[in-house]
C-alpha cells in the first residue's frame, strides 16, 4: 500500500476519535463511522505485504491507539436495551458512558493531537 494512502486512512480514523472525545459527533455516529477500524483496515498486519508491514512499524503508535480502542471499547460495547450494570460488568461488557470514558482516557494517554500530526496528509 502507498504510504500516503495509509497515512490518510490513519488520519481519518484518528480524527474520528478526536471528534468523539470533543463531542463533535454523537456516540452512535462514531461507532457507525469507526466501523471496527482496526480490523477493517487489517492494522494487525494479517493481510500485510512487506511494504505494508514496514508502514505498520513506522506508524505503530497510531495503530496502538486504534488497537486499544478496538479491543477495550468497540469489542466489548453493549448498545442494546438498558440492563442492570452489574450484568454488563459480569459479562465483560461496557455501556456508552463507560465507552466514552475509556476513549477519552486512551486518547489522552496517546496524546491524540500529536498522532494526528504524525499522519496528517
């Protein structure tokens, strides 16, 4: 994959994370647009050729942000009807409020603005 195309993909996904943290978009819009970003773009490298593998290494900080959001938020998010929070916790799921808190914490720990600058087209 071309580096500029790869950077644009990472930029768009990372900017989307910033938009949900700053509440420029709704959470439902975020989930729909994020669309399992880490898996959808094969950022785990399972489909990577040698060139893409080098890009995965080069932009590993940005990719780590998305891996953490995918695995600790998107993969465990529950958007169904309201249920008892203890049932959610017991099943390993989180609700929207917990998801928002996690995304904000993750974004802060990765300094999302510097990551956006790193992949800015």
